[in-house]
């Protein structure tokens, strides 16, 4: 067991529906805890400054940048990472759409693109092109796959509308 430093604190986080009590450095960010302590590597470390979107997670369903959120501040909140959105056996429709659209080159930005899109479609199932562009405008893609990413979002929108229709929750 690792020694406990005097500036360590114990925190309990609700991540992907499970409670995790861990000892972390007082200044640990949510991203550090997710990747290093909980081994959830969906959220990526990009800029570390809240400016690229690679680290995006959901906090109570809202897209948020884990690299600038102190882990201790989100105790009691529902945190969802890419792993909690869906998995290989049961992917979230947004994940399925991004795979089908082959919207990746290096893939580093995709966690943020997918998490931001999922949060957008949860609150606005039929967003305009402008709304999609606005929502994703803070997510940087250095590979320039924006066209494929926008196609993936359009595909995800249609897929989720089909699912909602099948489930009887849409007209
Ligand atoms: S790593 Fe968090 S916004 Fe860039
Ligand atoms: S696919 Fe490489 S950063 Fe977007």
C-alpha cells in the first residue's frame, strides 16, 4: 500500500454508476483520478488547460472538462466517462455512428467529440447544423477530420431518432 502524504485526502466519486472511495492528492484533478486511480483511459490528456476538449466527461449529464475540475469538488455528482457511455458489446448510438462514419485519424480527439455530441443530443435530439458546430467548436481536432465528425454526428442524430421512434418516445 502506498504511503499517505499529509496533503492527501479521501474522496468518494460516483463514476459510471459505481462508487469509488480513494485517497488522492489534495489538488488532484478529476482527469488524474479517472486515468491514474480508476484506470479509465477514455478521457485523454491534451492541453491540461480546459482548451482542447480531449478530456471531456459528463458531470450530471453535462459535458465538462475533467482536466480543470478538482476531483474533490465533484463528490456526490454523477460522472460518466466514455467507458460508461457504452462498450464494445453495447455501444451508445453516438459511438456506433462515429465507428460507422470512420470519423477518426489518430483518434485522440474522439473521446471529447463523442462525449460532447452525446450530451448535446441528450438535451437537443434534433440540433441544427449551427448548434452542432457551436457545441463542438471548443473540441480541437489536429488531424482535420471535421467533415467526417460532422457526418458522424448527423448519423448519430438519425440513429437516435430511429431508436426513440422504435421505443415509442417520438412521434
Ligand atoms: S485536456 Fe482538458 S481541455 Fe484539453
Ligand atoms: S482524429 Fe486526430 S485529433 Fe482528431
